[in-house]
C-alpha cells in the first residue's frame, strides 16, 4: 500500500527497484489506471493510493526516431516511444534490430539494459 | 454558468520593435532585449517612466523579470516572469489585457532577447533532459519533434516532401524580407538532401540559431489611438498545456493548439476562414503542419497536403510566416515575440514586399517546450472591432 508521506517518493522507489533488476509501474487503487512515469497521485483520479505492479513487458512501438551521430562519436542510435499493454507509454530504445527496421506497430518486449550513462534502464527487443 | 467576460478588443499593441536580429556581436541577451524595448517605446511615443507592468522570460536568467526592472530603472506594479518556452509572450499579452482591463496597470511592456548565436552557436537553454527520457539520449528538443513527425507520417501518410515544402515556403517569404537571416534559394530537393539529424527531420527542417530580440507595448483600447502608429487590437486569446515531456503527450498528432485556437477564436468571434495572415512558431517543419490542422485551417491529417506545392508560400492559399519564420528569418530561442511583431507589421501595412493587401485579421501562435504549451492570439485592425 503506497501513500503520501511514507518513505521515499515514487521516483526513488522506481530507481531502487530498477537497480535490483525489477521493472514495475504503478497501478491506482482508486480507479485501476496504470501509471507511468511514477507519480505521487493518480493523474486520472487524484488518488494517492498508487501501488506497484509488474507489467507484462509486452508493448508496441508508437513512434521512433534515429539520432544520426558520426561513427567516431558512437554512431547512430534509436529513440522510441513504446506503448505497454497496460496502456502507459514510455521512452526507450530497441536493441537487436537494425534502426531502419523499427517502425510504429512493431511488437517488442522489455528487459533491463543500460542507459546512456551505464545506469540500468528499461530497453526493448523485438518479440 | 460562468459569465461571459471577454477581453475582446479591450487592449491594443501600440508599439513594437525588433533588435539585434541575426548576429549581435558583443551584446548580452538583456542588452538586445533593452534595445528592443527602446525601439518599441519610441514607436509608441511612450516615455520609459510610463511603463508600470513588465513581462519577459530570457534564455538562461530564471529571474529575468527582476533583471529587466533593474536594467530599466523601473519599479513596476506587476512583474511577469511566467515561463512556458516560446509561447510565453502570447500568454503575456493575455495577462497584460487583464491587468489593463482591470485598471491594475496602464502601460505593459512585453519583451525578449537572446544572443545565442554569437554566445554559444546553438540553442541556449536552461533545460536538461527529463528523468525518464535521459537514459535514451533524445536530442533536446529536436528528437521530440522528430517523434511527432514520424507519428504523423505513419498515421496520415504525410510525406518527406510535404515537410520540406514548409521550409521552402518560409524561405520564399524570407526572400521578400530584407531583415531575414537566410535568403538564398532553397528547394524541396535541398531540404531532403540536407544533413539528417534525428529521423525524419533534417537540418533544414530545423529553425535557425540566431541572435535577436523583440518588444511590444500594450495599452487599453480607449487610449490606443493616442500614439503615432495605428493600434493593433487583441481580439482573442487562449492557451492549451498538454504535457511537458514528449513521452507524456497523449497523442503526438494532436496539440494543445486545438484548445488554444478554439478559445481564442471564440473570444474574437472569428473562424479560420476569416483570418488573413497566420504567424506560427515554426521551430520545426512538422510544427506548421500540426498547428494548421489543430487551429482548424484544414482537417486533421490533411496538413501535409495543405502546405505542399507552395500552399503557404507567397501566392498560396494562406500566407503563413510572412517574415520567413524561425526557419529562415530569425530564431533566437523562444520565438513567440516575433509572431506578434510580424502581426503588427502586417496589420499596420508596414511589411513592404511581403505585405498582404488588406490584412485585417492575424492569428499569431506560440509553441513552448516540446509541443507542450500552445498559446494563440487573434489580432486585428480597428475595422475588426
Ligand atoms: Zn486513479
């Protein structure tokens, strides 16, 4: 049971879970809406009763861009928006596929990989 | 039921000026701003000491409203530092009209300036990447707009050529504006062959990085004719804020301009077909397509066809960004003030080769953040009151 004023805020809780290899999103006990990114109160109904659940990890690419970067600086990389089955959207990266094959509608699955600074980050691979 | 109080025609822009557009070597952002203020006050025939409310937001100075008061030697009754990015100044006009109508202030100054080109050579911003986006290194703000463009292309079949035609139209207008920064020829092929930055957007889809500033002075309509130049009346205004970070935007093909435009046009009592000239914050080519749709100039999904083949260029069916816009005229960061100054030029008949004959109604529209804040103003001549 989550609640205002008890322990660290939702950003810190999310980061601590991720550091332990756990990807969870919030679900509102008031209205049932799934919530990402983590929040103090539910943006759908205002309830502070936001608990944590494990999403299925399955999602669909909503939009994608490829950032063009010189090879000596690390080369091109993709940035995507993924809609999870639970109805929330997140920014991420798709690994294991050529950048130009990533299109809206591509089915993907979440795992925990590395972000830009080597910190744990949720990334996706094609299903 | 709320009562239908309206700001329609209650306040007017009585002075306007640009300063330091292009490259302003050796000048700070605030110095460029104050050159614009000096010009706008002269244009209005108003003494500095008459200013009793000020509004600004500057690229890096979070307390720029206070700096502005200090540098002008003013002790204003109201200091507005509200900051929503490039849309801020079109919101400042609404607050100005409220202060004037309530007689809480008599002379409101709205201004901006940036030396980003000569100081840094790139977008100068106080913003960092959002927590839940930073791990993926989107270019700020470019990749956010690229995602919106990608989604628009996927969902509606908008083409690379149609995006390019927005930039080509801006350049065609800039050729008619001696003060525009980039006036060389630009073709659709040039845009499509330009350096890719964040797909599908290329470097010629992106606004310029220049220096520049602008300022306007507003007064109550009842005294607006006591100035040297014809007043430009604020007929309507509206805002829409939908998110801050692109990953939180519900539908990347629908912006808050749908709300801001409807509110502004309802207040003004006009519809899109009545508008003679449109000034939009064209930070990227996709913006123009999105805003023309959301503001009601065409149906959702048909913006690409609307802008294609010279549709918004000189001689097209709707004049958009007659100064050349942020894509070809001037772009020192938060561009909104320039939509207002160009609206004034058009409504006073001062726009030279790019003047739209008989322009009576202008829609000016600002964008802030990453399609996050949308603010619309409807401005008109005395004939539209
Ligand atoms: Zn809820």
